[in-house]
C-alpha cells in the first residue's frame, strides 16, 4: 500500500480520525443492547502491544473515517514526531545500557541533544532529518537495534527513521500509513460504531493492554456480543513493557486463558488473531524460534507455517471452558491495509453467522 | 494529618495558572500544559478522561503539583506516602500505566521502603515497651504496608523527600494523556463549532474553544 496523503480540505461533516466515547456510561448501553439486538458490541482484547489499536485505526480508515480537522493534523504531527524522539531516545539509552559506543563523534553530539534538549518543534528543521538519519545509520546504534529484544523499542522504529525526510519538514502532513505505524499506548477505553447492513450497527471497543489497563476491561464484559483477542506472533523473544522481567508470550497465554474461559463469554463467538505475521516472518529468518519453546522441533524453526501451527496449539490448549466450535483462529498483519480489511471482513462474517445461529 | 487519597483532586486551586495568558505560539506539549495548568480545563479534561476510564494520569499529575507546592516536611512525607499507595504501588487502586524500571520508579520505591521502615520501627518499639525487646525487624516494612493510611508519619522526622522525586513519572503521565487529550480537544472543537453555527456563541468568545488551531 502506498502512502495516501489525506487531503487537507476534506468535506465538512465527515467523521474525524479518532473515536470519542459514544456514551457517557458504557454500562448504560447494556439495557439497550439486550432489548435491541441491532447493535453488536465487539471487544478487542489482548496484552500490551498486540495490535488492538492498529486494527482499530485500520477499521476506522476503511469505514471512511479520515483526518479532517486542522487541529487533528497538528496533533498527529506531534504524535508522529514524539514517536521519532522516543525511538531515538530509547536507542541511545540502549547503547549506554548495553555498553555499545556510538561510533561517529558527530552522532554522539546528536545523541546528547536527543537526551537533553531536543523537542518536537525542533524537528520542523530539515537539518534534523540528516542528523537523525546519520545517527540511525551509526554502527553503534545499528548494533543496539539488532539487540532490540534486550530493551523496549517500538515496531515503528525502522519505518520512522526511513521517512525522516518527510517528517522533518515544516510542510509535513501525516499520511494514513504514518498514523497506522505510529505507536500510541492506549490508556482507558474507546469505541466507534458503524453500519454493517440489515439495519445493524457494529460497535468496536478498543482498550489498553498493560496490566493496570486490564482491570478496566470488566466494565464491558456484560455487554459483549463477540471477542476478538489479539496476540503478537513476533513477541516470542520479548519481555513486557510494564514488567521487564516477564516473558510476553507467557503473559499473553495467561490473559487469553482468563478471557476465553470467562463464564460471561461461554456463548459468545471468539476470534483469536495472531498478529504481526509480517514481522514474525522477518524475525524467524534471523532469530531462533525453538530456543524459546522446548516442545518445538528445531528443524522446523525457519518454517513460519509450522511455527504458527505450534503457537495455535499452545493457545488452544488454554481453552478449558469455551466451546471450540465458536472459536476461530486467524493470522493478521495489522499494519497492512489490505490484509486488515480482508481479515476484519472474515471476522465480521464469522461473528454475524454465529449470531444468526443463536 | 490523615489525608485521604481523593483530596489531591480538590487542591486544584493551588495549580498555578498565572501564565495561562502566555501567547507564545507553541503546539503539542504546550497545549497539554496549558490545559492542565488551567483549573477549568483541567476539570473538564478530568471529567472526559473519567468517561473513557483514563483518569488516573490526570489525578496523579494534580497530586504531584500539590506535592511539589508543599514545603512542610511532614505534609510532604504524607503526600508522598499517599501518592505512592494510590498510583505507584503494584495493584494500587489507580495504578499508572508506566514501565516499572523507568521514570525513577526504583528510587521512589526505595524511598517508600525507607519511610515505612522508620515508621513501623517506631510503632514496634512502642508496642514492646515493658517486654523483652528482641528487636526483630524482619517483618517491619510489612507492618508499614498493612497499616494503610492511618500510619503515623510523624516519627520519620529525619527523612526528607525530594520535591522532584515524581517529576519523571509526571512526564510519563503527560505522555500517557496525549492520546486522550487529542480526542478531548477534538470533541471540544467540534462542540464549539456547532455552537458557533447555531449562533449560541460568538466566534471570538473563548468559552467553548480550548485552543485555536495554529494560525
């Protein structure tokens, strides 16, 4: 998918990019839902950085929600540039932490500025594009990047550094792809609604995934008509953001177990999405998958299909209560627009068919 | 002496809003700061965040502003203690979404433990008066933890808590707020646009508009 620049002069009255809470009290919707089955509430659940918000943003985009306000564009510029700075800071901090020197003296100067004083307004100056890119290409930073499983870094890093020439300019206008690629940790709960035909509306609910955020999920458990659980295939060598000594896969399995076996969801269609397939395939080409799973045959570790099959078994083994015929498993690359569209369409069909059966 | 966890929210009047008329053209962080430092907008943003289950960052931010404005050591210790127990501790009622090895959290944790040790040691020596004092301090800080908010911090007189101890966490919270602040801003600019269209508010009336888009 190419970079689509959202026109700065969209029609008035169009939806804006980010959803707003559709009701003041999410529980208030429950009585209405029970009486009136015209609204289908779908929860996006999963641990931190599994791609819930990325899928949410994709669904917004292919339902005609665009970037329409000037204010919105300004905020998005800020968010993208903050991402650049955070990525740069994390990388520089990692070189210190891992004891890898930044090689070029001018890059060391840049690193100092990044840590101490650089802010998003500075990035309007195109000279920063060169300086940051040169830092990114520094052998020390690249070595730290190769060891990124040892610290916390966003998946967007490479993409953002490769697009600095656009971002570091006073004419910068964020593209749809920029917005999809940008990492923003979701705090709390947001939702959006759209028509799905037959006079029905689908309400998609996005939530934060870290441990403290999961305590908020329960507010929505009563009103749910379907659950889409996301887990990242490429997290097999990573530890948690909120607890850097805890393996992400273990956490995902634990959360999946709690959600899928929750009594409130017995009768609810359940979709398990293995996300970040693109990153995963790249990662297993260079990193050992079997190192992390003692039960996996080492000879198969470069075969993505075999790896995904193994992961699927691992997750399905957690299901003790939920009827298996209402569980669907799919893979996804949420940053890929076409793939997201196709997978979400399948998910929607699965949910609607299951609803019909009731 | 005992300050409940919710009180910090009502100390907003102490938030400095003297520089809210500052008209330097800045975007992003500056807008968020303006909003947080202005009593009315802080309240509106807090209300909005409550609706999307994300109020802990703003409440913490406000609590830290209060903490920083206090000079009396004893009150500062109490605020530190309450902030830790309300927002930072694992499983805290309003636990923040932040990485536990960053933002100076390890330092805050050890400061809390020092504080608790002092306090519970004091309590224990009082309670064992008259008995043989075998001074077992293994479960000291456990005691401090379970004492909840009724703990008497007056005994920790020699401990001074740094005013900037929460600064990094506060910055982290500002970061966390960005996504919701963005939506909050949109909701308000939309609302005010509607009001203007209906002729209910004049365009130059600042009531409904938080920030004008950059000229």
